[in-house]
C-alpha cells in the first residue's frame, strides 16, 4: 500500500494540537491566536475564557466569520453571556469547545469553504482547576 501526504490546498489547516501549542500547517504557535482559512492573527491577547471582552470579540469579528469556534484550552470553559451575545446579536454563530474539538471542527468547515474563524486560547501555563 502506498502512503502519501495529503495536504489541503486553498486554506490554512491545523496539523496538530498539543497541550500548550497548536501547529498550523508547519508552524507551531504557543500563544493565543485567531485562525481563518486565509490568515492567522498571532498573539491574540487572551489568557483564559474569563478574560474575554468586547475588544477580544472585535478582533474575531474583524475577520468577518459566519461561525466562530472558540477553543478554550484542554477543557471547555464558557465565556460570559455578554461576550457570546456580542456575536449572536450580529447573526454570527459561536460554539465553545476544547482546543482539540475546535481544531477538528475548524478543519472540517474550512475544507467545506465556510467562512469560519477559530479563536484558540493557549495559556503559558496550565491551570490546575
């Protein structure tokens, strides 16, 4: 059996999700970031779901998504209702999940040509909660 590397073309994809990093194509990112099919916005200044505010939401909305996948680390953690409402009021769907689930869902939706943005929270240290 022949094995070949099948790389999606036409969009940025997630190759690997680790506990403290995510690899987009061939680049390992270790700080929170935003990912759209056509670009990466590095160093999104968010350390945890509780710190999400209107400014953090504005950075996501600037990428003009139809749906947002919020990856909150190794576990699913919901942001404030006000943060979520900032998307829903504008007709933008938002789903909250752990980073691994957000990565799988992003790759699927981006591969379908959807206007998806994944917002990944990567903390410098893993919290013990």
